C-alpha cells in the first residue's frame, strides 16, 4: 500500500512539475509575441504544439494512474 501511494505521489509531483514548466514556456512565448510578426507566427505555432504535448502527456499520466489502480485492486 505504501509503495502504491509513493508511486502515485511521485507521478503527481512529476505532472505538477510538467505543468509548471509548460506554464513558464508559455509565459516566455507570450513575452516574445510583442516583438515581431514573424515571432508572433512562430510563437503561436509553438504554443499550439506545447498545448498538444500537454494534452498527450496528461492523457498518458491519467492512463498510467488507471493502470496502477487496476493493478493494485486486481480488477
């Protein structure tokens, strides 16, 4: 039980760290938007890619958590 809780806690902390890093990247990209039109296009494209990556990463983490819960409960 303790190992299961540790794994979940570690994965949730990793997910939180990922969200913080994504937020910092989004903030930096948002700051670059104000400079030029080319950077605006580049930043918008990169922002969309970062958001897509965040969705895939979140889906993977939720899938992993579901798998661990099923393994623990032996469903």
